[in-house]
């Protein structure tokens, strides 16, 4: 663990820290922009399962307010036009998620505990497991949720911090999240920033 911590500390003291801080500020601004922007970020996270982040960012930007207004067929067609990998099932999930828009807005306004909110999202929004629900919460300004994807798992395996899990169950996800919190506590980083540094170590990019 010490070797990984030293690597992250080096990044914290380098130029990439400015990019990480800017990205965190962008995440915080989403929640201040209203429920429509929040929902578009939810749609982005529905899109990201088994699909590259860069492509999803591109498609999200091109569809934009269409996530709020398109019929399921229109959304399917836009996905196909823009070369998105899973047009049919993700259009269906997004239209179903739209029916929870008011309830989601109420949940966010109620200052519900973040863990309870994540559980509610996983239970009610099809296409979002713990990774994608955590991704959504991070992208709207919640600081303490880890996005445990194969990049993060591979990095932790490489540094002999965990053994590679055969499947990422809820129990295993939360166990790894605790380990990441321990790492973050040692270097004074919330999980949102820690994730961006770890992602950068694996990809040389800071996305969202």
C-alpha cells in the first residue's frame, strides 16, 4: 500500500492536481444546476456500463436535452446515429429512469443519507449497479463514493492490495470501497479525488 500512496502523493504535488481540482469543481456545479442537469448525468452513468467513457461523454453532449424529451424510439435512433454501443436497452432504461425524475429530485432535496440514496438508486434505476450509482453520485458532487471498475481493481491488484475478485458483488464492492477509504484517509483525499488520481495512473487521463 505504501508504494501506491507514494505514487498518489507525487501526483498530488504535481500539475495534474490542478486538473483534478477543476474536475471536482465541475462535479459540484452539476448539483447546483437543477434536476435537468442532474438527470442528464444520470443518463450518462446509465450509458457507461461496458462502454468507454470518452464515447459516452461525446454522445451525452450531442443528445443533451434529448434525454429529457425524446421518445424511446427517438433516443434509440440517436444512439444508433452517434455510434453508441447499446442503443435499444439503454434507451429503455433511460425512459424508465425518467419516470423517477420527481422522486429523485425529492430524494436529493431531502438531504437523504448518501448510502441510502445509493441503495435507492440501485433498487429503482435499471442499468445502475453500485459502480454506476457511485459514479452518478460522484459526478453530482458527493465526495465519498468510489467508482470501482476494472481500472481501479487492476491497479489495486498490481500493488498487491487486493486479489482480483471473480465477480464484483455488493459485498465485495463495499469491501474494496473500505480499502480505498483507508488509502484516502492516509493521504487526506476524499474518494472522489482519489478515484481521479487512480484513474489517471491507469489511463493518463482525467475524465468524469
